[in-house]
């Protein structure tokens, strides 16, 4: 059974790693790995392949950056001949990035079975490019693998037949659990002169937060308050870095002595950094899940989340982008450590194994 597996952007790499490993263990499965090249910087891509032992991609489409239409179209144009040449039994896509929908569309139009891992998540915010990618990918997928109960409800409501949908747990958490011991050996705290629980970590890259100077400005006002209390380490996404100067906020960032902007980090250093933080301030999807398992407060700088289990059974709080609300939530984090005994069902490190076993039914 030949499966073409797609990865393209940073959050895909942690999800594809345990799947490639699980497929590699099963002689009935012949996995091929296609990297679309949506992310291409050394520390947005290559470093993750090395640290997570992901096999070299069999094919790299090298599409690079572009507007949504250009990027999606380029991926489709370059992926179609690959499917025609390799004639896979299925194409597997993960997450909600442009590479996910682009390769999904190519597969179904060529009559190839489409598998979506991390299906069913909904923010109900159509202003997010990822929400469009999720809704569209789920609507054309043949097999939908879901991480949390809300995903099952969403797909049922949208009329997806039960037999296509499987609650299997979270492949991103497979990777976290497999790498925790190695991450503990990272010396990043010493290098940055930080003490456990006495610093915060920030990550921001959503267009709604970093493209609008008003919103980004309000968030920076909150960061200014927090950095007077403890250092904030801010591994900055290339999109955010490009924007800072463009929207006139670079000086504001430079003026905060304890807001420490660093390069995007590799997986192991970033895991150590978040695992030992007092709290994480973020607009990422994956970090809401990772901080839940790490038992670290997560303040999500958005008005909604597609991952509600991280609030019900985790350490996540939605704090929006108003300065006062962010500061109030931070003050709460300072008062007590988060609960550590709440783990969403099936987030046990075995999700990829379950997925591989289910797919074997088609072998
Ligand atoms: C993409 C995903 C988002 C995911 C994020 C994680 C979509 C719609 N969005 O957003 O869901 O959370 O990745 O990182 O697919 N750039 C570089 N080097 C790189 C990659 C990007 O400099 O290796 C710059 C490019 O100039 C580009 C910008 O970052 O303009 C944005 O990259 P892109 O992949 O389009 O989207 P992200 O904002 O990273």
C-alpha cells in the first residue's frame, strides 16, 4: 500500500514524524514523503528533520513563499505530476496549512483516497486562513483522524458519515512524549541565563495579530508590563520579523530591555524553553496543546480556539488581544501553578500507531 505523505510548514513536521515511523514499521506500507517547500529556512524546516529523525523527503516541490492563491496554486501544479507518476493508494495530509488543502485537492481530483490527520477542529472564524483550509480539507477527505471530542461533534454536525471518522489522539503529542527526555538535556536556559519558572515565552505569527499595528501595539503594551516583572523570551517567526519594521513597531520592541527577541528555535530547545516557563503567551495552535501536556500556563492571544479541550482539560486560557485582559491573565498565572493532572483522552503518545493500524484495513 503506497501512501504519499505531505508536509510543508513548521507545524507539520512534528505531526508527520511519528506517522513516518509507524508506517516504516509495517512492511505492508510503502511511505513516500513529499515536502512542499512552503517553509524553507534552515531553522523553520531542516533543523526539525534532523532533530525528529524524519527521513529526507523523497520529493521537494520547493514552492517557497507567495500570496495564498499563488502558494496554493504552485503546490497543486507541482504535486499533480507526482501523483500521476507514483500512483499512490492514498495521500495523507496533516493540519491546516496551505500545503494541506492544496495536496488534498490534487489527490481527490485524481480519484486518490485522501486521509486527513487532525481533522474536525473548528475555530468558527472564517477570517483565519487555517479555518478555510480545515473546513475544505475535511469536506473532501475519505478518512478523518481526530484529536479531541469537539472534532467528532463538528464532523457529525457537518454530516460526515461516522465510518469515516476516528478519534485517535494527537500525533503532535506523540512527538512531544518521544522527545521530552532529549529536550531536558538542552542547555538553552543556561545559554540565555534564565531560571526555571522565572521567565515567560512569547510566540506570535497570525496575520490578525502581527499585520495590524493597532493589535500588535496593544499586545506589545502588555508585554511591556510583563517584562518589568520577568524576562520574556520571544523566538520570532520570520513573518513577524518582516512585519515589525514595516508597521513601525521595531523601535518599540527594541526599547524593552527584558523582551528578548531570538531566532526561531529548533524543536528540542523550544520544548525545554516552554516546559520550564512560568507561562507562554501565544497565538499558535500547537503550543496550546503542548503546554497542556507540559503543565505550563498558556495565555492564548486570540478570541477563539479550535482546540477547546486545552481549556476544559488543560492549562489554556483565551485572553484576546486587549492589553488589560492579557495583563490580568498574566497576574493570575503568577499566583498559582497550573494543574498538572489533566490529560485529554488518548493524548498518550500512541496516536500514529492507531492511525497506521486503521489504514492497514485498506492494504
Ligand atoms: C503558516 C501556516 C500557519 C502555521 C504557520 C507556522 C498557512 C495558511 N499558514 O503560516 O497555519 O501556523 O505556518 O509557522 O499555511 N517565511 C520565511 N521563511 C520560511 C517560511 C516563511 O521567511 O521558512 C516568511 C515568508 O516571507 C512568508 C511568511 O514568512 O511571507 C509567511 O509564511 P507562510 O508559510 O506563507 O505562512 P505562515 O505565516 O508561516
